[in-house]
C-alpha cells in the first residue's frame, strides 16, 4: 500500500484502529474527525481528578478488543469488576447476585428450585451453539432455557447488562449471548484513567506511523466515479481530497448523509431496521462512598444499573468515589429526561443513601448512544459488510461486520477495513 493515499472519516475506536493498521501497511493516511478531539464515545474528561467516561464503560477480555489492542501495542491497566459486593434489586430489596457457587447458595433472590433452574440455564448459556440463535430473540431464548419466570427475567437482565440493549423481544440472542459468554468465561475490566487511555494510546501509535490527524474537519460529501476510478472527499470548509480509497467510520446516521449512492441508501435502510441502542447515564463524583458494601446493583424491577468503577480502577482521588448509573432505553422511544433522572436517582438513593450530601460533581447524559445499532433477531442480526458495493469505499464501526458487539465490533471492523484496503491496493496495482 506504499503508493496509496487513504482517508479515514471518524476518529473513534474503529477509525483510529483502521488508520494505524493502514499506515503500518505503508499507506499515507489522513484521519478526519469532525470534533475538536478524537475518541468519540470512548473519550473521557478529568474534573478535579475524577475521570468521567461517557457512561459506564467496561473492556471485555478474550474478544476483538483484546486481540487488536495487543496487536497495536496499546497498553492499559485496570482491574476486574468486583463481584463480592454485587446485588440484584427485586421487589424493592437488594439480594446478593448469584454469580458463583457460594453466592448462589447465599442469595435470597431465588428459591431452592429457582437456583436449580438458574444453574441449568447458565449451563445452556455456556454450551448452546450460537449459530442457531441469530434469528432467535433474547426473550424467546430465555423463556426456552428457563423454567421459572424469575430466572428468565434474570437472564434477560444479564444480557441487557452485557450489551446495553433493552429490547428482549427484538434483540438477537446469538449476538447478546456471545457477549455474555465473554463475561462468564473471561474478565470484565474497568480501566485506570478511563477509556481516554485507549484513545491516547491509539493516537500515539497513529502519530508514530505518520497518520495525519485532522480535528475539526467535517466531511460533507463523498463522491466516486467508476471510469476512471476516482474518489473525492469534500469537507465543509470547501476543501476536497482525492484519495485512492476512503473508510467511513462514523455512526450510520452520519454515514448515510455523506456516502455515495447506492451505499447511502443501504446504510439508511439498515438504520431504519436497526435503531441505535440508547441509554440515560448519570455519573456522580462523591467525596466518599456512603455504602462501600454495595458496588454493583442490577435491577429486575426496572431497566437500571449502578456500578462503582472507582472501587477497583483509578478514576477518582484517594478516598473519593465515582459512581456510574444507567437507565437503559427501549429502542424507538424518547422518555422524558426528568422522569429518567428520577428513576436513576431513586436507585442511587436505595444503593448509596446519603450520596447527595457527598456529591461534588455530576455528569448527566439523558440520551446517549450506547451502540450504533440493535442486532435484531428478525433478520439474523445482519450488519453491513466492511467492503461496500462502491469501489474504493469501505465502512467501519460498531455497526459493521460480523464480529462482536460494542467495542469488540468497533475494533474488529477497523482491523477488517485495513485488511480490505490492502487487498484493494494489491488489486489496483495488478490492474
């Protein structure tokens, strides 16, 4: 690819990954980011020593994220999510989460028969082939493997936790269960310094191989011509770039506005069928944690989750705490932000009474995109391919390609886009 000029649009995890790998393959890479700094949803901000992610982020080991970060040489540190102080809220009470043999025995969440049911259902979760579950909804699957309503509800809640998606009647069980298995068999990590450490590490690798990173560069349109093959990337500033190929690594709503036909139509159609996964997130910075015995709460009563990532990761000053709260939002709905906030604060009141008196800072994100699209069972969780139907135009992002969900999908698609670029360059040279 030494004779190729590649433009990558979007400097999130997928775009940064693709840019670094393409440059390592010898391409001259220009990375365009519309915001004033790279990172997208992976960015973090420091407020008086508290590291606020954009919502609760966790790095799942054993998948594409792990593989690609190792390949890129991006170092990070952190610790596994604490299980000893994890609870499930049901009927307004907190019960120890049954995540091990000892906690299964101790928990008051389930009756003896429900505990046996959960053990059998978790065995099914571990052993059922994923290939046959792409077109099965999470609700259908949980009802199939659980004999009791509470265990079925608990399984759905765990799948929601793993994927951020609150859509049991629509979400593909195959995609969701694959992510849950990573949590079951590998570690789920909270990162020291927030996810900005990954962004900074990717940027260091990009600069090291000569990637031109241009912040504040909004792409308005991409045009192509078949004979001779040409690709033009027009910026809102009026500038036009003419690369050999372009990778669009932005969410589908933004991609559909700039891609050439007919790719734009295909992306818009995909977005219509696969709406984004949304959430409302409240992070609170506390001078001290009122109740250190409760570090995770997963609610069966409502689509709510609370976690204290700072209990194991360096995200707050010594003695202080940063608490992440999420209210998962059903696809296609727009709940009242104040009602959502009241729900989240209610969970905080129950899990960490006295938090208001200890609160130093808050970050309220009433409508944040947790994932670019919902993997729906109706069409087998199909996603657009990295290679599009237009020569020289490629896609990347957490909504592209067959591998993983969330960050895993972003890293995997960025890697796959770089591989496709290399094949494309080889084909052009041969022609």
